[in-house]
């Protein structure tokens, strides 16, 4: 009976060692994935920041041209009333 417990304990220790290695490998892969995701997220956030700046610039230009168009239309209406009114 003593001879039976030796190999079982040895097999169990080998199984535990394999499981420990698998857990270590999984943790290493997780850490690498997190580093990769962090890098990709940083790149994405930079692209989003550039896009936000571009949109703000576009909004400013549209607002400026709308204001200019309103002023020109106002002048044209005043001229029209002076000429025909």
C-alpha cells in the first residue's frame, strides 16, 4: 500500500506543477494583452483628440461663415429697401 501512494503523490505533484505553469502562462498572456490594449487605447485616444480638434475647427468656420452671410444679407436687405422702398 505504501508503494501505491508514492506514484499517486508524484503524479499529483506533476499535475499541480503543470497547472501552476498553465496559470503562470495565462497570467503572462493576460499581462501582454493588457500592455498591447493600453498601447492601442492610447493611439485611439490620440486619434479621437485630433478628430475633436478638427470638428471644433470646422464648427468655428461654419459659424464664422454663417455670421458673415447674415451680415451680408442684412446689408443687401437694407440696400434693397433704400433702392426700392
